[in-house]
């Protein structure tokens, strides 16, 4: 039996035919993009000419923001796609590589729900292969279930909602054996002590990394998702993305906030706050199991998730009930708040009653 996984990686075989054939929309800013030419009169995009800070279309290639990110992340600008949140860059992957009603993807529940939603939206079969009991990928099942129509495997590491990272050895096996795209979602990587996979995008041509400015960087409202991969993969995604997908206000504010470096101190504070909440959970009598966290949230098991969810709610604290996720029976997920908010959580944990 010839195993699909033994074929060499060939990006051209992964791209949908209609995507290969299409010509991208050419925006006014693509045809003339020297926006800094102060003495030019821009009458090419049917914009309102009166300055009000937002009357011009944004840079479709987000050049300035990419340069800042390239420095922070130590990658080449040509290896970055920026989207309107991670959700948009994830959707671009489906549109570029997955043929509706033909191709499939592999996801590893319990994990981020958006991969499955995007698979449905794009009419792509989602092969769900449960994580093991210690929340690690089951590599032999994954490789067995992959076939010639499996275009992508989604690895969320650190994983939402479990909070752990996946073992490096297991991820390496998948990267080496699977010749479709291996998408590692690192939305929470800044909260982990483990290294990002970002520095390996030059080593593995099937590796795609997704990160976000929504969590550690504190900019969820700006909707900025980042995708990193080889320049060849990036070129395909840049070709199909909506030209003005990242608005000018988001680009501008992100550049300012990234320059301030404030987020670096906040990440350290959130990590130490996480340990404080963790200790209070250990002492709390409704809690039966706590899962280690390399994120800004903690998953924990209680005597009865619905009952305890409402007990939190009645005390003014909204947590997430994850008890319907696979392997998450009776589990709640709590995000780490400010020190003051966590004080309230810790106080409440002393007083919560069993069901
Ligand atoms: C929060 C989160 C994201 C971020 O999504 P945005 O659209 O960038 O806000 C991505 N992946 C996972 C696993 C998340 O939990």
C-alpha cells in the first residue's frame, strides 16, 4: 500500500484550480502605492478628498504594520499575512486549499470551535480525532485517517480550552509525515514558556503558524490576526484576501501600541496572577481537578458545571461552561483578569458551596 504521507510536499498540488487560475483584484493602491509622495494628487480611488483621518483607503498590504511585526517576531515581512482577526486568515486557508465537497481537514477536539465552523461554511469534511486523555495529539490515528484529500491539520498549541501545549516530538512527527499543511494556532503562545514554532517556518515548507493580537497583546477590538508561512504560501493568501481587509484605524493603533511595549509587562503580570488563581482553585472545595495552564485561562473540573456556572454568575463573575466539549465533562474555564478582579474570584472560591 502506498501511503499518501510518503509523497513529497508540493504546494502546487494543494492549491485549488480556480485559485491558481484567478487574477487578483487590482486596487487603486496596487497600481500606484507611493502614498508618501506628498506632492501627488490622488484622484484614482473615488475617495472623498477632504481630510478627516479616515477618508483614504488603507494600505492593502499593511506595509508599515508588517515591518513592525517582522522586527518583533524576527521573520521576513514576506512571510506574514494580516487578517481581520485570526478567523479571517483561517478562512483564507480554507478558500485557497480546500475544494468544497471534495477535500477534508483534521481537527483535534476538544479545541477551538472556529476550525469546525469554517469547515462547515466552506463545505469541507471535518475529521475529528480526539486528543488523548492527557490532551496530546494521537499521531498514529491522525496519520491513519489522513488521505489524499486531507489538506490541513489544525494543531492548537497552547490549546483552547485545555490550556496545554502539544509535545514537540508529536508535532514533529506530523510535520514530517503529513504532506498537507500543518497549521499551528499559537493564539496563547506568549503565555507559555515553550518556544514558538515560528522560527521553523523556513525549515518545514508545510508549516503554517497563526497568531493574534487579541490575547496577550490586548487588542481584541482591533481584529488583527497574523499568519506566518513560507513566502510561497503567503503569496497565495495575499492574492485572494479582500484588498482592504485591515482598516486604517486598526493598522495605526496597532503600530502605536506595539511601540509602547506595555503588553510585555502585562503578560508577566498575567502569568503571575494565573499562579495566584491556580492556588486558590487548589484550595476550593467545589473543584475536583485542575489542568495545568500555559495560557491566560484555566480549565478546571467541578462537582457540577451548570450549578457552579450559575453560582459564579450570581456572584457577578462570568466564566465559560465547557462541559459539553469532548473530554471536558463538568469543566469550567476561567480567564485571568486584573489583580482586583482576581481578588474577587479568589474570595468567592473560598465561599462556593458544593451542589
Ligand atoms: C482567541 C483565539 C484566537 C483569536 O481569534 P481572533 O479572531 O484573532 O481574535 C485564535 N485561536 C484561538 C485558539 C483562540 O482561542
